[in-house]
C-alpha cells in the first residue's frame, strides 16, 4: 500500500486552524520569501509572528494567515505543513495515529495502524 492509497489531502483547512501555527526554520523563511517574491523583512512584518526565537505564521479568524479555501502558499509552505498529517509520531504510537486519522478527512477511514506502518515503510 502506498502513501497515496492511505491519504489524499482534501485541503479542508482543519490542520490550518488554531491559535498558533507551526514554527518556521531558516529554510522555511527563505522558501516563503522566495515564493511570495518579497524580502524577508516585509514577509515578517505582514505575515509572521515572532515570539523570542520562535517564528510562526500569523493567524486570522482562527486559521493560518495563508489559508483561504485552501493553502495559498502550497508550493512555499513550511516543512512541518508539508509533512502533516503523516507525522513520525504516528508510527510508534497507535493512539496518536488514531487521533490524527480520525481528525483528518484525508485519511482512508478504515485504515489500520499496521496498514499505515506498512505504507510508510515501517511495517
């Protein structure tokens, strides 16, 4: 079973909502600036929230600032967004797998933890 058979992103925005967003590393900040075609200082001022050393995307009305009926920066999005929901913690912890699978409509509904592990090459 391949990754595409266990998960198909519906771009529903469920994972893009909340009071905070993912933290951006240096590569994320560079990719985002390049994708937007803006200098980092402008990206930071318009779109980012900096708390100490933590850099995150701002939220608007409970969603990531870049969510509007789908991710508006899909090609330039941070690595953590690219990875989600296929998070490594799901491999070792079946309870974590079930919580994430049940909260994300992109997962095959009857997918088992073992099928997930096999599809991810960890079975």
